[in-house]
C-alpha cells in the first residue's frame, strides 16, 4: 500500500482494515467485533498489547473501541439514546466510577470552525459539579452523581498562542483530577465513516490527530493522570480523497512513479484542506448531544 | 471536456478560462483584464452580450467582474483596504449612487457553517440607516451617507422551511428597495481561487449556486428590482477535486468509459460534500470585513 | 396609582392584579384560575370580551393565558416537560390542528442580547417541514406531523433598518401561512414573575411590548392572518424597579408632588435599561427548550 | 453613609467620590486628575500608598487609572482610537515593554451573557504571537511586535466547575508569562459611568468583583507574577439602583430604621440581578474593539 505516511486516519479501526485488506495478521493486536443487529450498532474493540503491535499500528498500546452507528447523523432521538448508552457502557469499563471520582473533560478543537467544534459543544452541554461539591458537599446535588465534574474548552493554538497540552497540563496540575477525558473531532480516511463513528480509547490524544492537528498529545505521560480520548470523525483530509480515488491507478505504477505522480496530482495546499458534508451544522449538533449524553449517563450512579 | 454538467463553478471567470484552455473564442462574450502590479490585484470584466454568449457560458447576459487578490486571506489591513476600494469602485459603476437610493442587502448562506457564513457576517458588519432616515430624516445621520440601507439574513431552507427567494421577494415587495445586493459564499472549481477572489455581477444570484445550493435565484425577474450579486468562493465541491485530479487520465478514455469510470470513482455522497481550508474561520473573518467595508465605502457620499 | 402610563408590563395577568389590589372589578373581563397543586403549575385565563374591558385593560379583546411555573428557571427536565405539555394543550385550543395547517413561527427579539434571545432560540430548536412537504409530500416525513412548519428570525430594527412588522408582513403575504405564531421575550412588572411565566394570547404582539420595544405590532389586522403570541417575561424595566420600591412612599404624596418626585428619582436613561438575573444564560437556554418543545408537541398529531 | 457593605462598586474612582461628597480627605490616597478638553477624555490616577489608605478605600495598595470617555458607547471610530491610545499609554507605564516580554491576556467573564462578555471578546480580537515566536523566531512576525502574546478565555465557574483563579494559576505556572493582563466587565455604582469608563490597575482582579462575582482573585500573590487588571463597567447591581433612588429618604432615618427599611425594600433576589442598557450588544462590540486595540497599540514597538 502506498503513501502510508502521508495519508492520515485518526481511527485505529481503519488501520486494522487496511491490514485485513492485505490479508495480513498482526501479532500483538487483538480485534473483537460485536454486532447488535436490532440496534443497528457495530462495536469493534482493538487491543494493542505489545510493542510490535503498537509499531505495526502506528499507535500506542491500549484499547481502542469503535462504535459504528450508520444512522448517527440522522435526527432520530431514540437511536441517539442507544448510542449514548453504548458510549456510557464502555466508559464505565475504562474508568472506575463506582467510587467518588474527579473528572476533567477537555473540549478540544476550534469552536469557530463547524466541523471542528464537537469538543467545545460537548463541554457546553455538560453539567459541572466540582465547584458545588467542594462548596456545599454532595448533598447539594440532586443525588444523580457523586463525581466531581469539571470542564475546559482550551481553544486552538492560533487563538491562544499556547499548545493545548500546556493549558491542560497546567490546569490538571492545579486541580488534580483522577481522570481526564478529552473529546475531539477526528479525521477519517474514508467518507463512509464520517459522522457515524465514535472512537473511545484509553491512550489519550496523540500528536498529529484532530481536524486542526495537535502538535503535542494529551497522554498519561505528559498529564500524569489517566487520559481517555473520545473522538468522532467529522472530516476527511482533502489529500486523502484524491489519493484514494486514484488507488487502483497507483497500484499499476512503480514506487518511484507513484511518488512523482502523487506529487503532481496533490498540490501542497490540499494538505491544509479538509472535506466535510454540507449539512455539517446539523450533524455536529446531534453528535455533540449524543456524546455529552453518553458522558452524563456514565457519570450518573447506577 | 468531460462532465461539464456535473462539475460546478460559480465563477464566470473560471468558465472563460476553460474555453481559453481549449483555444475557443466565443461570440457574445467580451473579456477585459486589468492588472494593477503595484497593488497586486487583477480585475477581469466578462461581459455576456448575446443569447449565444449566455448559452455558451451557461449564465445570463450581464456583467461579471472578478477581482483576484492573492493576499486576501492574509491579515494585512492595508491590502484589504485596497480590495475594499476596488469593490466600492465597481459597485458605483453598477448602481447609480449619486442620488438618494434605497438598498436592501441580503446576507445569503448559513451562519452555522463557517465556510457558508460570509453573507450573514457581512450584513452583521453593516450600519443600517433606513429606519433612521424614515423616522428622523437625513439630518439624523452623521452626514456620511444619503442612502437608506436595510439588511436581512434570511437563513437557509433547512432552518426556515422556505425558499430564500420567497423570503426576499416578500420583504422586497413590502419595503420596495431600489436595488437588492445579495452577498454569498460561492463554490470555485479550483482550490487556487479560494478566499482570494471577489465576483460582482449585475445578474443576481442563480439557482444551483452558493455553498448549500439555492433552488431558486434572486434575480431582477423574480424580485422586480435590480439585483447585484457579490460572491467570494470559499469552497470547492468535493467531487470537483477528485474529478480534476483525474483529468489527464480521463482524457485517454472514450466518453462512455469516462462516464463509467467517474461513476465508480466518485461516490454519490461526495456530491454533498465540500473542501475548505482548515483556517476557514480566520479567512471568513477577514473576507467579511473586506466586503462590508467595500459596501460602506460605496454607500458613502463622494 | 400613579405613573400608569410609564410603568410597563407585557403581562395581562399583572394588569388584572393591579385592579384586584384596588378591589375594582371590571366589566368585560373574565378571569378563570386553575391550580394544579401536584404539578406545581397555576394557569390563569383572562378573557377580554368587550370594548370597555379592552379599554380598562389597555389591551385588545381576546384570550390571555398565563402559565405560572415557579420552578421553570431550574434544570428539572421532567418539570419542563409538564410545562411544555401545558403550552401545547392551550395552543391546540387556540389553533385548529386537526387538519393540515401551515404555520409560520416568528422568533422576535435580538439574538445578540441574552435576555432578548428567547424568540430566535426557540426557532433554532424547531424542525421545519414546509419545504419537505411541498417538495416530497407528507410521506417524506416521519409521520409525526401533517403541518407545514416554517420559521423566521427577522432580527431587530437596528440590525435590519426595517420594522419587524414589515419583514413579517412581506413573508406572510408571499408564503400565505394559515397562522403566525410570534415568540418573544417580555417585560414583567415584577421580578417575582421573571423566567417562570408563559403568556399565550390570540391577539398577537402589540406595539410597545418586548425587551427592545416593537414600534408596530404583529396582529391579524396587519398580517391578514390569525396571530398567536407566546411570551416569557425575562426582564423588568429598570424604571419599574425604582418606581415600585418607592410605592408606599408615593402613596403619601399629592399627585403633583408624586410627579416631581419621580422625575427627580428616575433619570431618563433609566428608561432605556433593563434588569435581569445574572444567570440569564442558563435560564434562557432552559426556557427556549421548554417553549419549542411545547410547539413540537402541539404540532404532532394526536 | 449607609449600606457600605452591601452596595458594590468595582471602580476605585467611585469610592473616592463618595469620600469627596462627604468632604473627607484620606491619608495614603493620592488623586490626580487630568482633563483633555479637546479629546473629551478625563483621566484620574488614584494611588493608594499606605495600609491606612487601602483600608479606607477597601482596596489593596497600588495604582488605579480611570479613563472617562463620555462618547465611548457611540460609533465614532476616531474617538475610540483616541481612547485606545490612552489605554496603551498607561499600559506602557505599568509594564516595561521596551524589552522582549511574555504576556498572558485573560478574558474573564461569561461569553453567553452579553453584558459580561467583554473579556472573551477582547481576547477574540487579539493576534497571538507566542507560538509563532517559539516555533519560528521573531523574524516570522511582521516586525510590529517583539512580545510573546498568549491568551485564554477560561469561562465562568458554572461552565467549568473550577475557580477562574485555579485555571489561570495552572496555565501561568506552566507557561510562565512575565505579566498577566486580566480583562473583565465590571459593576459600577452609578448608571452614569456605564460603558464610558475604563479602569486600569496594577493590583489585579479581586474577589467579589466582576459581573458574575469572582470568588478568588487574580493577583500577584496567587499567580506569582505581576497582574494588570483592565475593566469596563457594563452593569450596575439592581440593588444599588433601588438603594440610590432612596438615598435622600434614608438620610432622614435612624440607622436601625434604615436597615429595616432596606430589608423590606430590596428583596433578596434583587441581589442576583443586574441593570444594563437595552443596546448592550452594540456597546460591548465597540468597547471590546477599543480595549483590544489599546492592547495592540501597547504591544507594538515604538
């Protein structure tokens, strides 16, 4: 397969599919798929368990849960509730929410670019409790949660002059949450996945991911606290679209010819562009409710 | 040339370029180019003067002024002022602004989709005067304008359940402006033109144009009043990108083969997607100031 | 009682209370109160049935339904649902929704002033159907509604240079709805009513009401179609607050003394100010969901 | 003077005026006034130089510069430029900007409440440079500044579950700016000062100030770095309005009678309300440009 390095996907699932296409099995990578025909939801859990697996996948060791829900970009409230329930279920497997827990939700991305505004909108929709519990105690709440929820929308580098990781590191060092959950809009490799896929991972957010790429990651290593990443692919890189449309053609060329051909085809400024549906406003509105409702469900006591 | 019908550009200039590429000259279409080397601005006036010209261009008879300003997406205030001046100069040629005039500015597009929010933002930036002049007379103003300026941001069909043309027709019939100016984000055929081109035309806005296409146009025919269209290309249709990247390849195929090849390459949902730069938020901010300042300059008395 | 003319309330209920305080009964005004202790909701229907009643009340003949729900500014979803149900019930009494009906919802007020943004936000939350039914027929919908819903957010005069009534008249003349529903933020006389009261009336919206006062009304008389007004008081005029705090004191003075005293106390610019709670952002968010859900419920077939 | 404790002003100048009214001079407080008749701007510098002065003024020792510009809420660009120049001049006296300096601008307040959105909007308008200088060096800039500018809009406690001071402390500890500048909307005591006054102080932001009061301050003491506060009064507390309107009356009562009278007059929920002009949207738009332009001017090399 050509152009590996240049063509980007933020979804672990898409990387495994590429290997599957090529009938390659990778040691250190376990894949488990679960289809709920009735609910119309497919969940795939990719576990990267060894250094070798991590290298092959181009991703750190850990769990990558992908929830595929084809009707996610439609306005069906009941269906969205199912998906929220699925998100909550997986979060509760990754985080111990049986005991009081302090959780910082980070809404990554750029509120001013519709396709990149998922993270900020999810945080907008959440009910914060940390300040209430600290000031008035648990009894001040309605009894639905015991967790100290806090949230921040750090903005992007052009807006702040700071790396997102600097901002979140500072806040995490000061407020000492038990877990950070970072929500972000992602780039998929395939249009087919846009706005109908949720990826949850316990490896955090990595450099080079997101719509407007992060230069530094949000990981346990640099935040000193467990980091869960929740992402929804809302764009495809423009270069990917062109690349993929020529895939068959490329297969007929030698490697050097491929490289030259691609350099001619894909003008450099195409790499700073993204592809997104025209009704991205509606889609992001639904998706942000679904994800924030998933978080709300997870945080409520059982 | 293949796929003419499917590949869309809202810029008359791009259509003339296609003919130029093919060394075809069209009767009924006059093209005049003016390059200001110092100001780094190129202005092209395309005049469609006959039915034949209109047919060949796929556009109604009238004037199409294209201002190309390569640095328009950068944050250089002085340069933007030059472009605003150029917009104002051409508007004053298309509209008689020497006498009191009542002008309705329509901000087309969808405020909630960044790439499509140019029109709404331009209207946000304008100073309305119609209500002041009607209530308190011209003396109530600061002496900079004699024109009754009004403005509306109609929203898109998914938000209103109405055609934009129905809304604007109703308001124009009720408030009886002398001229309507409709501002809209456009689709270009080429990435090279994005966010650095302003098209001004006295033929209004036509069905099928805009980011989220208009089904009915805003023209003198249906508004019963002169309509000026001001557009800035902020997106390229996703299908166009793929199509163009395969242009050379397509040239080697027979027509039927081309058609089949394209149908396979370009999945239907690609037609409901657009390509736009990742920093579209910054760009739209600058562009909307430049266009609204152009309008302000034009409306101020000389 | 002094200063009648200057102290403003948009709520018919508050006017009846003033008469009640003075133990005056008015012919031509029927008042019926219904308290649902369990749901914690009080509904009062004021019917103005004669010219005399209209004069005494300073309001046109018609029905004024006031739903008082003290917990409306709190984040209790179930309670809000009750209030939405109550709004829907009364709307179905005022509008015949058993047969296909075309309804234009007008979101009055200024989106850029939080306390005045109720109308625009309610329209934001609604699902429009008119364009779908007209293009694809009733079968294109999910079967929940048979009504053609359209909506417009006209903006305020400083933003458009036009009277709101001009805009709505034009659109209504063009799109010919059977009913117009105008949603607006209102001024109450008493802080006690803020953000916990919904007024529904079949007399439309009248000049001088709203947060940023309307100069012309939206009534059956000028729109040529039935107009329902839905309002929620979100502000109190600043002059009212001062006036009321001095009510007892004023009672001890002669009429001329009162007038002089008030002129001294209430500086003119106080009349261009309003009072609103500091958490107006949260409140408006809940209220707009409650009202739009009320509309959604009313429009769905039984 | 009555009700000292309850009636709030964020302006040092208003506190000095109260003393002036009572013909009291305070040791440890220097006041210098400078009126520029031509520019229509009055600047007052209050220096609190001793512990005694601080106690009397209810404010920490330091400099409080108040720029009064009566036409500040009008749309006169030239006048706003004068005021921006005045802000820049004073900032350059408080901060040493002759050498490279790293400055973090904090936009305090709540973007979702118009009257409280000054801080966020000012930061929106600024050009950040820190990330560019750190990545590409000074030569990457246009030569207008040598300073590393960064900015954050932390949000309010209800949105984040964290004290603003926690967020800013964390970020300051991580990014180590030389100076923090905090911009905030303030509460004035008098309607006369609203939206026409800018206060600059080198003592930071203190608990209990702002539109939605800060519980903890942003001061050199808790940030370990110099803190400049820039504030514009955009609201008056609702209780203040009522209190002041009864001032003369209160003077005739004994202290205990005053207290009882006030408790009866001013209902508790009035303390959670504010008074602001109906055209607050326009005003905040102009003010935020004026303040951000003041910052831009100050940061540009002389």
